[in-house]
C-alpha cells in the first residue's frame, strides 16, 4: 500500500493524555482501537523533520498504526 492509500484509510483522534483513537478502513468496514504510540502519531504528521526518531518516514508510522489496529481487532 502506498503512503497516500494509508493516509486515506487511517484517521486518528485525540482521546486523552497520551492516548489516541485510531480508526482504519479495512475491507470496507471501519475498525477502531486506542493507542499510546505517540511516536507514530508525531511521525505521520512531521515527515522531513531533522531530529532523530524511531520512524524515519510517515509510511513507517502509518504501517505501525495500521498493524496495531488490525492486531487489536483480530484481523488477518
């Protein structure tokens, strides 16, 4: 999947301090989960920033959130 496809299928919403709700569209259904992966949330919006990060591209961050949400919803 390309970065643009992932961005179209993933939405994030602030839930509470350090927690975000991740919503993905998978096989024409919407699934949600709660994540504390703030490094991925930051990286998906700040590609090209020069400081060291765990995720070097926004695609890596989007894939991490995608896989986390699929795992929490028992999707294959």
